[in-house]
């Protein structure tokens, strides 16, 4: 009778099975050490679940604002006649910065001044002329008014300081509310205005840590302290109005936000061994921790309710 396997192969296999051998040889010493390692790992894991924290962050755009800086704007449509200063110039209070076109105001002032001088000459020739005296008083008021209108066509320094950006040129037409130039005072300081999601407003407190990372310097993070938190949650339009018309277009603001302010320790920062000066309008990202929870809450969602009931 034919078989599937040869007789010699069957005999060889029978002899191999007859020989006793261990499939896996386990050392008792290694088993004990493995058990200890597993127990230690379990203890460390349990300790991490109880002591470890999971942080939740409120993150949003932030912008650098130079405090003590004045932005001069046009209060009415006008044509720039002369620009008397350049960026970096130091000026004193009352110095002329920008002259606006004022031919009508200047002509009116000259006419009234000439009429005032003529009337004054008549009064000096006839000191007892009551009519001339009354006319002189009226002309003085008109002259002062004309001078005030002429002076409004000149932008002067409201305080001592250094001229920053000059955003106009001679011959340029200005619209009402348009920025003309910036003037930084001697006591200027840098602050950060962060726009964090409004839903975190109850969790953000003054004195908390705020991390600020400047756009373009991802390896340089500033650790700041929150100095003030707005009382209200505002929309994108109101937030843009607060940070200024000149900065609102630099980055988008989406959804309701709360405005958070933090002071920078200096007017410069260092990155890659180089010192850089803060500039008004530099922007980046800011974040602050709003909630710390044990890691165990993430694995056991019902543990939080149990702990709250017990404690």
C-alpha cells in the first residue's frame, strides 16, 4: 500500500519526537526582574495619572504697542504743503511739523490784520472816537479768529519727543482721520495687546503668565505677566477699533475676543545672539494657561464628577 511519506522520513521524525527537548527555557532570575520592572512601571504610570497635569491654553493674535506715542491725524480734508521734519528728528512742544495748504485762511488773516492796523491808526489819531474804538474791538476778535483758523492748518508737536513714521509727502491730499505722522515721547514703553478667545474670559486673571512669540522669531518666546484684562468680550470690529486703524489690517480677528495687556520688560529683545528693537505694530501669537487638570480626568471622564461630589 502506497503511503504519503517515505518510510525513512517517518522513521526520522519518530526519532526526533522521542528525543526530549524544551521549547522555551525560562530563567527564574530574569522572571523576577521582569516582574519588578512591570510593577515599577505600573507605579510610575499611576503616579503620573494622579500628579500629572494636562494644560488647556487660550491662544490668539497679539500686537506690540509703543505707549507714550502720539499719532497726529488730519481733522478735515486738506492738501499737504510742506513737511518740516523727517523720521528720527527730535522736536520740542509747539514745533511745526507739517504745513497744510491754507491760502484762503492766510488771505483772510492778512485782510483782517490790515483792516485792524488801519482802524488802530484812526483811533490813535482820534483817541476820543467811540465808534473807532468799538470797531477796533470787533476787528481784534475777527483777527484772533482768523489766526486760529490759520493755525489749525499747521500740525505742531503736542509734546517733546522723537519723530517716528512720516506718512505724508508734499502735494498729498489728506482725508479726515488719516494718520500724518507719529511722535514718540521720552517715556515711551512697549506693551503687548493680546486678543484671546472670549469664552475664556472668566478663566483669565491678572498676574497670570502670558507667552508671546513674535512672528518671524519662532525660537524666541517672551514670558510676560498679564497686567490687565478687559471686563467685556468684544467683537472683531470693536477690537480693531481699540488697537487702532493702522494695525487692524495687519492680522485678522475672528469671533468674540477679550483684550489682554502685558508689559514688555524692555524696548528690545534678543534672538540668535542679536539685539532687536521692538517696533510699533510687530505682531505674533500669545497664549496663557486657563485650566490645569490631572491626566486621570482624560482617561476616566467620570472621575471628575466623583471627586467634585466627594470634596
